[in-house]
DNA sequence: GCAACTTTGTTCCTGCGTTCACAAGCGGCT
DNA sequence: AGCCGCTTGTGAACGCAGGAACAAAGTTGC
C-alpha cells in the first residue's frame, strides 16, 4: 500500500524496453502524437524537430531527447517522417491494442464522460458504467446500460477492463477504487478529490478541478496590482464554424 | 505571445510576497487545504507535520518546506493550529476573494461543470455560460442562462470574470481563448486538446483527458507480462452510503 | 525553575529533468 | 563524385525540487 500518486518513475526494475522514460516525457509524447496526426491529416509527411517542437510548445532539444526514448527514427538533414513517428510513439505508449474503460459514478461528470462516445481519440472504448443509485441501474447512458457498483469486480474481470475512471463523490472513491482493483484493474483515473491508497502495482492519475482552480487563483492573486486588463483590443468578429 | 502552458515558475520578477513558490508546492498547498478543512469539520484543532503529510500523501519534510513558503505559523513541540493554517493558505492562494468563473462550450463537459453548483468547494461561483449554438442561447443551465460566444468580451468584462473554462472542441478553443483574453480574463482552464497561444500575462492550465489516458496506457504496456491480476481478493461487501 | 522530549524551520545534499552545444550523418547541389 | 549545409542524436552542464539531518524553540512533567 504505497501512496505514490502522480510524479514518479516509470521503470524501477526492468530497463529492457528502452531506457526508463521520464514521466514528463510520456505526457509530452502524447502531445506530439496529437500534433502529428493533425499534421498528417493536412498532408504533411515530414517535420523537423524545430517545427514539431514549436507546434507542441516545447524546446526542440527537449523534443529530440523525448523522441530518442522511442528510438532514433529521424533522418539527419531532413527531419522526421510523420507517419513512421506516429507508429513508433503509439507503440511505446501501448496504443496498438485497445484499452477497455469503465466509468464509475454516473453523475454530471460521469455522464459527460460516458457520452464522449469512443472516448477521446480512438483506442479507449467505454465498456462498463457503474453507480450506486438503484434507479440508474439498467438505464442506458450513451448506449451502455449502467451496472451496480457491487458488480464491479465481476464485470471488470469479465470485460477485461484495463482503465477505471472514478467520478464518484470523495466519500465513495476509496471503496470504488478497492472494487476496481479487486476486478483486476490496474490503471485508475481519479476525478474525486482524495488521495487513493492502492497496491504498488496500480497506477493512479489524479485530475483535480479544485486544485487547478486554486492554482489559477494563486497566480491571479500575485499579479501586478492593476485591477483588470484593458478591454477588448481584439476584434470580436467571432467566426466559429 | 509565449507558449508557456503548465510547468514554469511563479514570480520571475517581484519577490515581495514571500519568496517564489514552486508550482508543485502550490498544488500541494491546495491539497493540504482540503485535508485541513476536512479535519476541522471533525473537530481537529492541531496537527503535526507528520500527520498532515500522511493524510496528504507526501513527505513530512516536503510539507514543512511548503508551509514555510506561507510563513512560519507552527508551534514547535506542538504542531500547526488547523484554523490558523487554513487562513494563511487561503490568503496565499488568493481564496479570500471570490473568483467569478465563465464556462465556454456547453456540451457534455460544459454542462457537467455548469451544474456543479458553486463549483468545487467554495469561492468559485460560475457567473457566465457561453456557446455558439443559437438554440442553446437563453436556455438556463444550472440556473444560469447561456449567452452567445460573440458576447464573451462584454459579458466577461461586465461580470468581472477572472477564470475562463474552455470546454469547446479543439477547433474553437483558440478563438474562444482570444475572446476571453479580450474580455480581460487572465486565467484559463483549458479542457480542449490544443496548446493555446496567449499573451505572457495570461496563465493557462491544461486538463487533457486523452493525455492522461495515454499515460496510463504507457504504464499498462510495460508491466510484468502477466495478463491480468488475480480476481477479487477483496470482499465485495460494498456499503456505500 | 529546570530538564527532557517533541516538533518545527532550515540548511545541506543528492538526483532528475531540461537546456546547451557539438559531432555525426544524410541529402542536395555543382 | 565530392563538398556544403542542414538536422538529428547525444554527451555534458546547469538548475530546481525533494529528502535527510540537524539546530532552534517551545511545552510538559517533575
């Protein structure tokens, strides 16, 4: 029972699959991936580290080092083949096979996530929904019927859920987490404002709305004392779609 | 126009308000705050660094260092007065005054956020909702009518919005962002999967579902080759509420 | 009132991540 | 075919954050 939420290392033992990749680098790789697929759709077949870094908002040296973790697939004097690079990053991130997702807690947020359809981008199909509320059980949300939280272990094992998303109130999060772990789920995305206690082989990512807002509040608090920035210097000709 | 999303420093100039606080520390302080308010509700008036650190899942030395940023308000041999500490952390995080929040993009996620009511914890009232869809404009969501995105600059200036939350599709995010900035908003929470370009005095926090899932996928990919963990060693006697 | 224990606040140190800078390598041009 | 310029990949330095250890300080018990 360790507490290791967020930040920490990747491969404490076993450095066979390339050398250990820093966690921050993994996050950036996911961003490169998105930029790359977007560029490929626009017909771009080759990008230099400078271009890609610019689009991702990072230093080009950082980008090159990140890409060196996945292997050396660039051509000197030219740049990176976008298609090849996508392929290799996807492989490193384990996106070649699908990851079945379960959403627990079908409140406002859970409802929103369930309706995402195929979930952000491809490769993360939602295959199970759970809630405590008996009135919700059986009702389809986003085309999938809700099951009772008591059935989490069986259903998760049966449907081979790899990622559990916790959208319950804080008070229920730990219990739900234990049930997911019991069902063999070893990756958890936690939206509840609590630090989950999990076995060391379970990975938890926490997304905390309140913390994000408070960090923004902090930066707002220590600004130049000027009250508010000048109003509307940008043309309000909003042409969205 | 800098790109500085996430990570970076706090007070590049001006170290008047205590010394520069590392960004990571700010995030942890928000967590301490939650733990403390929870403990106060249970009648706890004093906590040692060891206790508080345990509850927050961090090292006690780290906690003491974090608290030293807000000032020295502990009593040696005793610990910290929970009420006093909450007060000082709230002051540092700028939570003493309210931060008016605007939500842009009333889709699944925007709908969920608008319905949060007073928004996570207290101090972040949602005072404006926006969408492009004419059919949505005027309809109240969570008790607040939706306005058209074209009116973002005026409405934000008028209602003194300090934090803008972007829940639009990626394609609209940058335009919406520009409109918020035009309305004087200098803190943005971005749920759209794009790196926003903003003036250097605007702070952007990004919450990216796809990236979080892909990071989990990465850790899942490089595990002990064993297929799935053993099933249900935990009693499924789920007694939630 | 004194001594011993407890807990804070801080200094030092270690280690990781980011950045800089350069050598190696590849394509294009003459 | 050889040279030139561009871009990658990596070795080394820098800087920050986290952890350990210690000194200062305050409280409790005698």
